[in-house]
């Protein structure tokens, strides 16, 4: 749906020291102690069936904490007809036990989809304190 954020369900883990990411059920980073995190995510957006978005479209990516609080957001103009933008966001967040972090994306194009590309669509987090 255009102009509506959709959760990105990252279901494959390359590395998860400490078991903080729930890839099996909730597809989110689950915090188990008061801590500070450096978060980074990248999403490649495309149109229907692999088609590109229009040059008038915008693409957005954000982190949410506990399903409602936006803690980092980035918007990019598609930049030209036939392009599939890659949008990245970085945030530092303080969290407590039971907090969780999710990645969401949206586009102004009604038929946008997340392109399945492990090198362009990913999520990572480092506990820094």
C-alpha cells in the first residue's frame, strides 16, 4: 500500500552473537538488558514483478522501537524512471529489557515491493554499551 510502512521480515541470519534477533517468529531484534545499540539497515525497493519505480516516487526506511516509536528514518527520491532505489538508515538507540526493534519500509508507489537482494537489503545491530 502506498504511503504505509510495512515491516520487513528478515528471516535469515548470518551472525547473531547473543541470540538477540528472532528470525523464527517475530523477525525483530529483541533486547534482553539495558543497553545502547548502533543499528544499520538497507532496503532495495522495486515495483511489481521486478519493475522499477517511477521517478516521482519516494522511498523511506525506518527503525521502530516497540512497534510505535520511530527512532531513525531516511527518505530518498527515486531519482529517475527505471531505477530501484536502495535506501539506508543508521541510528543509535538506548533500550531496556523487553524493548524490541523492527525495520519498516514504504514508497509512494502503490505497487512497491522489497527486492530480495542480500547485498542490498539487510539489517545489522551492534550492542555498543
